[in-house]
C-alpha cells in the first residue's frame, strides 16, 4: 500500500470541513513510542478519551494494550481485541439478570441472545499490534506510520458534509456510510480500523448511536470513523467536489 502522510490528510479534512476539533488517527505498533500516556490517565472510556483529545490540546495521544487493562473499561478492551468478552455484558446491555450487577440493565437490545448474535455477526476482534494508539493527526511523529483509520468529530452539518464526500466517488447509494450498532468505541475505532473480522470494507461509520454517551457528548455533536484508504481518497477528491466548488451549499449562512 502506498504510504500517505496522514498529518497532511488530517489537516486538509479539518480545514475543508471547518472542524474546530482535531482529526484523530488510529494505528497499531509493536513498540510504544515515547511520550504517549495510557488511556486510563485520561478516562476509563475510549469515547470520552477520544472526545477530550479531539476537543482539547492537553493530550495528543493515548494507548492501550493487554498489559494496561487496569482502570480501563473492560467492554472497550474487548472491542479492540485486548480482552475476552464478559458473559455479564449481554445481560447488562439488554434486559438485565438478577444476579448480574444487581439486575442493572441498559435496555439497548431486546434480549441477551440478540446481543450475542450481533457480536457473532461482527466476527472475532483482533488488535492491530501489541499497542493500539490513537493520536491527533497533527502530532503523528512521521509520515510512514501505517494508520488504519481516522475519527473526526463535528457538528451535524460538518459530519453530513463529510458523509456526502464519502459518496462522491461511489456508485453504491446505500453502504458507503452506515450507522452501526454497538458502543461508541466500536464506531470510532473497531469498525473503521477493521478490527472486527466481518466489518464491511470501504465503509465509513457514523454515530455514535449509543445513548449511554449522551451524558458526555454535546447534543449537536456527531462523529465519523473513516478507514485510512477512504480518508486519503476523500482528501484527494476535495478540489473536484462540492466542498471546494460550492462552499456556500456545504456551509450556507443560516438565517440569511
């Protein structure tokens, strides 16, 4: 695969879509780069940690691995391949069970069996290396890192425009952008980075649709998880697309 500089790709997408947030790159490594903190030092939750990285400048990168499970959400570690799935999750996510977490339930699925079938449909999840790293594109140390995906946060208008650019060079009107079921970390990392075996390829993932994150996310904010090859194509398509050629359509002056 041709090497691409995702510092530049991230900068182009940020500028073109007028993002006030920082695009984030997801990649794996067998060696931990210096100066990167474990996720647990930011937050136990992937989604909250990524949101803080994207909207602030205090943290430029985080990592997780099989050896850094303490202080991290176990479900999140499962979603990136560093922990087995807990048998309790299917009950907690659905209707609850008396002797599991005191019967607490999120009621996100109609039954625990349905949760199991969804996980089976996604397929086995494999980590991208000894370490999974999420880093602001602008802080990537060199252009040769094998980035697997990007995660971009924005307003609904910005994310709608990004989704439209995904469709720009595609003849399939249905599957280039989808809203998958699952926790926010699956939308941001697992699926766009291709960690789940049956993930649809060349597809962007919009969300999060996980309502348990509504307490953490501004109501007007959305995100798009984008496979690396697609992100590179989007950047190269900008000049020919509506984003550059019809900017007042993409970003009208509302109320005028």
